C-alpha cells in the first residue's frame, strides 16, 4: 500500500482550490480524506483529544484512510522520555479510538535528544505495545553525521520493528538566497542530511517542498524511483508532502503520486489540481 497526504487536513488557503469555494471548516476532514489517503496528526501533538472526538474523526473518513497522529509534546519533549509510561498508556488508549483507520504513530524527538539519551528511547520502546506501529524522528545532528550513532539508532529500531522517519528539507534550501531565507523563516526545519534507510516493513517519508514546482522536479523524480522500488519490495509507504506555503502541499502530493504511478500500478487519485501553471502566483510570494 502507498498512502500520501499532508501534515493536517485543513488550511484556510485550501478553500477555493483544494477545497471548493466557501467550504466550511466542519467539512475539511471529510473532503480531505476523499482526496488524499493519510494525514499527519499534528493536532494531537498539542493536546489529547477525547475518545469521542477521535471516533467522530474516524467516522468521517473512508475505511481506507489512515491517521498518523503525533505523540503528545508533553511526552516527547518534556523531561525523561523513559518516565512517561503512564501518560503514554493514556495516550495510546485514546489513539485506539481511531480503530482500523490508525496508521503508524509519529514520535518526533526534539533536537536536544542526543545519542547519549538513547537508553530513554529503548525504555520507551519497551513499554510501547507490540500491536501499534511507531515511526521515530530524531533531529540531533550526531544521529546523521556520526555513523556509529546512526547504526546504534537503526539497530534499536530494527529490534522493535519501528520505522526511522526520513525527512527531506533540501528543497527549501534550494533556489535564490531570497527564497531560501523566506522559506526557512516560515518553516524552521533542521538542516540535516537525508538518511534513506528503512528499519522495518514500512517507510515514513516527510518531504518539505518548494512552492515552485520546477525546483521540486528533480527531488520528486528521485523520490518516485525510491518509493517505487520499496513498493515493489512489498513495503507499506506513508508519504507526507509539506510546503512552507501550505496552499501548495496538496499539489506536491499529486505530482509525486503521479511520478510513482508512472513506475508502479497505483489507482488514480480522486483529485487533481485545476491547473499545473501556477508559476506567476508562486513567484509573487518572493
């Protein structure tokens, strides 16, 4: 399976393009889930929704849709990760309300979480339930630039059948100096090398794209080849496209999906951009 989506299911900038004109906020999730197939649950990162709310979200979406909620910030970013067993158990109890629409849960660790703290992650993985998939994002540079530390992390994730999240921020560090400053000011993603590595039977890729499609082209071509290769190997793929100017995130999803579809048999997306020619509007951003 290949699931593709954005960080959230609704932005005001999508009304009139990705969503029909005058779409109400209450309709965002229903419309989104009939156009794309997964979503990062960034809303959950900032506060634990009730089971009733989660159940309602699930009911609004097709059976094939997958939510990938982000572990609460109070668990991932505050004090010792290993000390969060009770809070994690409560979080998991609520996430189970997604039922069959629950995809991998997304643990994003802060830049301060260094290789010296990896024992905390091992303890956390030890009390994480075996039946729920987890994808882990690390942001400390040593996990990327020191081979021994990267191998240590990858081995730990392989041991627990968890995925190491792959994040690609190269597009927002491409283009004119003015563009790069603008994009990085709007989207403060760490400047880390891309680690194209899999540690289990699913991949979790986060692509941080440029608003000009011609800049994305070479990156999307490479990602399409890699994702098609993993797809042929039988891996399940969760791919998220995000742009500092969110009105372009759905189009990034569409263009990447079309490139993958040209390489492997995939069903068509039930949505496509009205027009591919948005260069004048994109350039006006800068």
